[in-house]
C-alpha cells in the first residue's frame, strides 16, 4: 500500500502466449484508476496461486519469480516515496511511467529494434546491420506472428529455427552468425532481467556446434607476385581491386573499411596513421615502397586537399552519414571481391581472392618467415593471440601436410 494506492501482481489471463502461459503483470490501483506494468516473465495457469497471487510451491522457479516480483514492487515503492517527498502527484500513470522500462524491452522483436537503434546512435552501423539481419531471419521464421516473448525462446524453439534456416540452404557460417547474434540479444535481455536465469536457452543449445572452420584464406608470397604482374591497364575497376588487395597486404592487413576511410591527412611522408574502425586502436606504420607507390598513383586524382579520401571509394559530398558510408563500403566490397576473383583466375591462383584473403595472407607470410605469433597479433590489432591463430590455420595445415610427406 502506498498512501491509498495498491500494488499487486496478477496473472494476466487476457493474453495467452504460444507456450500456453500468461504474462505476469503488476497492477497499480489508486482512486479507481488502474495501470499495468509488464514484468517480462510468464507463468502457466496450473503453477499460479490466484488466491494468494504468487507462484505455487511446485513451481520449478518459484524463488526466481518471487525475487523478480519483489524487486519490481520495491522499485515502485521507492519511486512513490521519492514522489511523495518531492510533492509530485502520485497516480497509477505517473508511478508506472517513472519505472517503466523503455518500450521494446519485453518483446523480442521490439527489443531487437531497441538494440539496433542504440547501436546506430553509437555509430556501430556494422553491428546494427548484423542485428537487423538476424531479426529479419527470425521474422521470416515466425511468419504472420508479430510478437515473441523471451520465455518462448527455448531449446525446442532454437532447434526449429535452425531447421528452418537449413531448409533455406544457408551455410554453416551464416547459421553461426545468426545464432551468435540472437544469443547476444538474449544475453542483453538476461542482464535486464527480461527472462529468468533458468530460462536461458543457450545453456543447452550450443552455437559452437556450427562448423565454421576457416577454409584456406591465404595465398603464398609467390602468388602475390603473380597477382602484381597482372596487367589491368584501362580497367579502372580491376585496378582498384588489385590496389586494395596489395595495399592491405603491404600495410599489415588493413581491412577495406579502413582503406575506404583513409584521407590524405592520414599519410605523412612515408608513414600511415589511422584508427581502426572496428576496435578503435591507433596504428602508426611505415609505408613499404609498393604501398607508397599505390597511394601516389592516386594523388593526381584524389589528392587535391588533405581532407580528401585517398582511394576513390567514398565521396565527401555524397557519403555523409554512418549509414551512407557503411552502405557504400558494403556495395564496393562486392564489386571489389568480384574483380579480385577475376584477377585471381588470370594469375592462376586457385584460392578465390577477397579483400580478407589479403589480411590472412599478410599474417601467413609473416608466420612462414619465422615471425612470432605475438608480433603478428600486435600487427593485426587483435585482442588476443587466439584470434590470430584462426588466421594461421591454413598455414599450420600446410606445414603438417608437408611433414606427412616424410611418411612416403
């Protein structure tokens, strides 16, 4: 009781979830007015004591449910006391509104939107797109359904979702990305107490089961030289593809996103200074002669001002917002990778070339030259050597296969 207002928990039977449970709500009543606040959890009718408004003794998560209810009631009581001290009017609407979590928090699809909006405000466009893609895949699985609660995402649900995605012919890597994103979303919801710890579905459903072993993503030093020798005169798209690959290879595996954002102000004589978009780590490296030759070849066309982009990928007057920049880079990535595959065929390279192959190649060539993994990891800007080891898998496999030849 708060003054003449009452707070009670109720099993909201007006709404039935797909699993047959009803949402648990707090009902705030004062002067004949009533306001509900969702707790983000649900309960089966046979496990709820309607007379005492509490979970029955045989409820498997009785203590957890009571803890969540108690915490939210405590929040309302604390807020009511604060409003009373500051002489603010206490009504069911003002009280509930003062502690109501932002919209988009109890429904999975709406929570997706909330996280996407948050990431976009933080200018993490790539991560936002990953969540957007995962939400789109989930909506396709749900069909006409417009809502989904976190309590409905259980082991069985995830298995059905996996079966649906596999029926669409998705590769293991795509499955891994979708489920890792969904797991990240559920983890965020768990921190905000939108589901019970016992309801966490990824304790049983292991995302690690998806086979994402890296295919051969590196080429040899000799193959790099063959690529350099390919004549692309009069073919600007192939020229850009070739230059991007080689620039990445000669500049510590710098990725396309950062190459696209380079401005002439990032280059001081023979040194390159830039901040990696993905991690925020600062790089200061010497431009090797081949890399320096590449950027100098663009100076007559793009080097009018220090603020101009080095490579003809982004345009200052057209690609302004983070979304516009990300969309442009995404589009050019496809075009450049398409050009690289054509160049690889001309150079007689079996491994399909992509911009990422350049990064892997840089790491692999250093490893074959005897450079310690710790040094390679630092050069790539990895947070740990474990990530670098993923890049070097194809190298390790090649060493083992060569050693096996001694058996013959």
